[in-house]
C-alpha cells in the first residue's frame, strides 16, 4: 500500500465520514443580509459584502451605485489598470479606518467566473488568464472576492501526516494546525512555483523534493468570517516526505511541526484544531484520485 492507502486503512468508517463531511461542508451558505456587488456590466456577483462594508464603500465613493440586486462599481475606463489604482486607494483607506487588518503588502489577482470557471470546471490560474484587477490580499475578504491558494499534504511512508502549527503572529487562524505548507497565490506566480516556494519557506523542503509533489485536484471553500466573506479555491498537492527529512520552518510563519497518525489527524479535524481549509485539503488529498501530474510538470495550458 502507498502512504495514502495506509492513512485510509488506519481509519474507521466513522472517521472516514469526518473527512467526507469536510468536503460536503466546504461551501457554506451566504448569509441572507450580505450584499452582492457587480463589476461593470456583469450579471454574476463579483463579491459579497457585509452590510457594514457595503455602507463603508458607499461612504468612500459615489461610484458605488446601489441597484435593486446590490451594488455596482467600475471605473469610467473599465480597464484592469484603472481598477487597480482605485482599489489600491480604497484598500489603504479601509485599512486606516480599521476595516482591513493584517496588511500584507502583497497582491492577489481576481479573475471573473466566465474567465477562470467555477467548481470542478475552474481552470488553473496562469499568466495567460486575463485578470479583472489586482488588489492587496488582506482586502479580499472585505470585498468578498474569490482568491486562490496552494496547499500541500506531507505524508510519511507509514501513512502519517506532517502538520505545522501556525505562528501566533499570523493574522488569520493563529495557533491552529495547518498543512505542511500552504499559501495564497500572489500576482504573477504560477501554482507550481507558489507550491515550491511555500515548501521552501514554511517547511525547508528542497526544490528537488518539492517538485515530486503530486496534484490531487482542487477544492473550493467559502464561509462568513469576522472580516467579511472568505471564498477561495485551494489547489491540492500530496508530497511523500522521506524518513530522513523533517520539516523545518524558515520564515517564522510556523511555530512547530508535528507528525500525526491518521487517527490524530481526524481527531484534530473533529476538535477544530486544524484550520477549515487545511481539513478540506487533507480530505481532498486522501479521498480523491490524483490528477496524474507532479508539481514540477509544466501545466500552464
């Protein structure tokens, strides 16, 4: 048996059910009072705003127009460059007002649904996909925008799993357990290069080993959080960590690593000791078939 088969074989039926529930509950319903907003002439909501956030935007600018279905916004030019400038200014103002916290000084790209797709039809982000705009990543939840992230499960030969504890200084989910490496996809970076970089920074994993991580598809998550609406597509990879390799954090974002048995992993999920996204990634990596390519494969098509 391979590592994933050993992981599954160690679990009871009820424990396997916990993993299935992670995927079933990944997409939480949108709160009834959240306000959708629409970019340009789109008929599909670009994001979803808490009521207080919708009012804050309307107070910042008259360009946020109220329509029967929600708010509408775009620049007069309707170009990504013009949107980037406007959103950068508002993100800074919202940060100064206390609406946007945990400033990262790093941007995410936003792709419209008709460009990148949704659910199982979601395309892998590449530099060829035209983004509608770019914005400071810490403001994405305020605006209720879908982002993308790369997560890696680190399995051992005996079917155990390496998990990192998020540093208490992290702005999101401090102190909770996470995958061996995970990170948001910044502007201008591919899924593959993001995964290799995160494995190096967070776990001290060599590039040669990182490139052997195998894709296990993707999972979308969304839920209401304190700072707005979290909506993210998680690109999942499984990595077999050799016995002579122990993850060692390099960037201060992980306080410790633990190698957990399958039963300990499920217990951590059930007790909410793991982040919601990490639990979904573990479930995706264990329950679903691999896509057939490694992180080192050129998958930019």
